[in-house]
């Protein structure tokens, strides 16, 4: 991992805004992530290599698993989905909103 290049490209990663989109970057567990609403992937990471199939990460006290990944230039964009979202739509929305609040406290 070339972290000095990440810091040059994205700053400190603590909620740094993207120049052309309304999104924020977070530096969590040694990787850059962006938060996405929805029931597919809640986080996207930008890394130098593809993760191993079925890889799990514990971020903000929650488990995430790889949904898919694709190469974007020299970096790989990986979609991560939260494991164990409730089946009830209101409870699932509440869990996703809580994740966003927790990320806001970190960034």
C-alpha cells in the first residue's frame, strides 16, 4: 500500500469532500471509503489491489463483505455491504442511518 500517495491524492481522508461530486472520503482501517445510501453496498473503498473473494472487514463496529470490485485506472473500487441488515425496511433504514452518523463522528 502506498499511503503517502493516498494522502497526496485525497488529503487526510477524514471526511474530505470530492471536488466534482457530493461525497466524502473517510480513512478507516487503513483504506479510503465513501458512504453510499441504499440496500446494495453501503461503503465503497479505493485500494491498489482487489480484495480476496469473500473477504470481510470490521469497520465502525460492523462487519462488511465484498459485493463487487472493478478497476478504475490504477485503483480498484470495491463495494462493501453490511452483513446482517434487518429484513424489516424501517429497521434496515435505521441501521444505515446509524452507520452514516457513526461515520460522521469519525470524520
